[in-house]
C-alpha cells in the first residue's frame, strides 16, 4: 500500500462527517506555473470571495502584492498591498471572522536569526480586483526565547489564534499567538514539538551537501476547514497533526505524524486546503514548477 493511502486511514477526521474514513488519491499534476510575476510562490490560500481560485504571494526580494491564481497555477489578477512591505513574506492563510473574509500574510522569515519582532498582516479579502487591498490590521509578536526562522503559519478563527511552526529547529516547534489587533507586541506560546519527521540521511547529503539538509525543514502549513487537522509541508511530504475533539493538540503531537509523500517538486513552499477540505494544493518557489493536488477520492472499506 502506498504511503498516500496508508496516511489517509489516519486522517479520518480531516473533513466533516460525510467524509469520515475517506482515502486520499494519488498526487495529480494540475498545471505548470510559468508566469514571471509569481516566480517565487511561498504562500497559498483558498480564495473565499473567488471560489475555486487561490491567493498567492512571493518570497522576499519581490514586490509586495497578492496574486490570484487558478487551480492550474495560471495568474488571474494582481492586487497591491499598501501599508505592508514584503520584508520576508513566508506564508498565507484565508479565514472568516465577524462576518468578513480576510487574508493573513506572515512576514515571519528570518534566515539569519536576527529579527526580534515579526509581523502578521491581515487584509480584507479583495472583491474588486482593480483596487488595492485594504489592510485591516497588523499584529506583531516575538518568540519567547530568541529569534528563529518560521515559514509555516495557519489561522484558527474559531479559537481566535494563529498557529506557527518553526523551520530549522529539530524537532520543529508548534507555537500560537492570539488572533486580532493588539496594542502591544505578543509573545508566542509554545504548544509542543512535531515528532518523527524524517531528517536527511547520508545519501541525501551526499547527493546535495548544501541543499540536502533543507529537505526536512518546514516550509508551509494550513488548517483544515473544520479546524481539526494541521497540514505541515516540507520538501518531502505533507505531515498531519490531528487535534483532539476537545481542541487539545497534545494527542496529535504524541507520536510519529501521518504523512503523504510528495512527488518531485523543485522547492515545495506553499500549501492550501480547498474550502470544503476535500483537497490539498501544493506549489513551489521556482519556475517552471508543477502545481500538485491531493484529493479525497472515496471512503475506506
């Protein structure tokens, strides 16, 4: 049995009751990203105001902006984001709160481990694609024990928190901060660590002494629409942390995480659930690059 189907059995609570016991299908190549305007996709989120489409953003070194793409990775529109410079944008999440749809862009990258304060920019999701996005608020936070790199952020609007996963620490760490405008800088709270993520071996390092060590580092995350499953991406796989019905992440962090193995991608750095929770889309930070989708295809027998 493939790793895709084995992992699916452990993910019965991914989507609402109608899909309990569902199996994930094999990865599908949906299309090829070739547009220069989105040549370093590092964040991806399902669009709520434009069903079937996704919002994306580029990594640092690029102009700040929100890019609307279809499921094949074809650019549909670009929206400016005044008031939120791209210092090191690394992930994105869409969410609904108090009757409004929002996009959070995480300016949390820190390759050099020198940033004291990180920023989470929240925009009202654009409906009119001819106008700049409205910045609803920016919230600032810091880590409890010094700088660290972070490229994986998800939003749990029901519980009012932002989930963050560190990139270079082994094991990777899961933190949270409160969601919403704040007058003061927050301090991220450690929830726990992600166990059992496979690390590079001698073969990996032999094939690529420089980049082989990056294969296990966490590059993106997203939360399932029902808030029960956190999907965490690295260059090898999608790992899943399943939350208890009481909202506790502890049981999901107690053993080796179930996972789906990725096909080859040059640099997998963005992941997003569909709005119905029945598929996961993965994009890369290089051009040209395939857009990969995993779909729930049937119920387990």
